[in-house]
C-alpha cells in the first residue's frame, strides 16, 4: 500500500468509514487549473472514478430549481451524473454505439 493510500485508509478508519466503497469524483474536470488527473490519483492513492465536466447549465438549473439531469439531459455534465449514479447503484448501462442496429419491434 502506498503512503497516500495508507493515509486515506487511516483517515477513513478514524471517520468510521473504513469498510465503505469509495468513489473519487472530479468536479469541473475540464477546468484548466494546473492539476493533472495523474497527480490527483497519486496524491489520493485512488483512481478517479468519475469526471464531471464544467458547464454553465449547472448554475442555471440550480437557480431555476430544476435538476440538471431533467433540465439539460443532453449536456455532458448531467450525463456524467447519471453514469455516476448508475455506477454507485450497481446498474450496468450499455452505451449505444454508432454502428449498433436497432432491435426489431
């Protein structure tokens, strides 16, 4: 176990969260702030599980009192939220491909 992983494990134990599943979510993942994904993963000792891109649609939906996944479902950020929710819930979702045929009804 690396030093960052050991620190994370010790901290989780002190908080009574040692046996829980951890998900690392990088919010505003496309923002240029000088941090590389690799650096974040090395520091935390854990792989990034989900990347939520930055979009102006999020604060707009908050100000309007609408969930972003309902207000702007085709924007990248809400799609990332849905993918994260499905992953946490253990729901396997097949992503549609460009060459996949539609099933006959």
